[in-house]
């Protein structure tokens, strides 16, 4: 029986895996470091179990000590970078995103669909754009975003049904919460190639988005430009977003 290597992760049963995930996701944007007691409270775990798991996670580089507290480890950053690079999207998309930001001075996003949410792979903030809650690695309900609707319009029925099963919670007063209206919008987006967020993700914010398609016509990601509703005319910037998405689609193929 060979001895376990120092950097080899310890085997975990499903319950242990769920607890490790609970501890990692207990960290929120803006958190530098958390005490073990605070981690246990946020994750809803006993302190004794949390102390034991934290020790294992430190040993495997998932967490790092910061005095009496702990913070997320660099190993997580390495894993995250691998996940992004495997998609082959960020490096290919970055020049197009930069051009869009330069031309519009608004915020540009690259996002993918995961379940009922979009995950932002890249965010280039524009100097004339509002402060948005989006961040790299952050999530947002797909039905309330331009990028989410752009992807859903070119996703299978199973993906759309999964989103509809969430009952389409309202993020702002203009979020689409009607399945019939959302389906009608998705059909229009599929025909036109552009999706709009008209203050559906936040008051005063609008965006135009377009899908990045694979060779079979399925969306693998979406690009969007977001700005102030009283400054940015979505119909004017839509062609630029559409062109960038089509160019990136061809490049990825």
C-alpha cells in the first residue's frame, strides 16, 4: 500500500464534500479573512467539525492561515484559472471586450450559463458606466440579465424549463416574472441575435447582449454592454455587440 503524498487531497465521503463546499461558499465578496467560529456559523456546522475540516483544507492549500483567522487559499485561484482556460473563452474574448469598452466607455461582460444562473468570466468596467454588482466569478439569475436571456434563447428546452421552475423571482420591479413573456422574448432573441435587459437586473441600468455560438448553433457564452438607462441607447450599441459575438463565435470554431 503506497503512502499518501503530501499534496494529495484526502478522500471524502459525500457528506464531507458538502461541508467543505459550505465552508468555501461561506466567504462573501469583501471578506478578507474569517474566524473559524464565524465560518461555522455561516455554514451551519458544529465548531468541532469546522476546526477539523479547516485543518485539512489548510493542509491541501484550499485555505490559508491569517493570524487567528483563515482566508481562501491560492490553490483555489489556480483551480479557478484552469476552469476558465479550459473553456478557451477569456483569452479569445478579451480583445473584443476591450474594443467594446473603448468604443462605448461602458461596462462589458462575458458570461456563461450554469444551471439557472449566469457566471461572469470577465468584466471590463467602463468609466461612464454605473457601479454594477457583477464581478468575475459572480453569479446572477439568468432570466434577469441580457447575457442570460441571450444564452437561454439558444439553449435546449431542458435548460429553459430549469429556469422556469425557479418561478422567475423578481430582482427589480421590471424583472420578467411571467413564463409566457419570457418565452416570447426568447423567441425574438433567437430570431434577432440580440437580447436586452431594460432595468430588469437593476433600476437605471440597461444592456444589450449577444450569444457566442458553437458550430451546432448552441450558445456557449454571451457578451453584453451595460450602461445608464438615460445615457446608453441599447439599439445603437446592439450591432457592435452582435458583431463582436459573431466574430468570437467564428474564432472559437
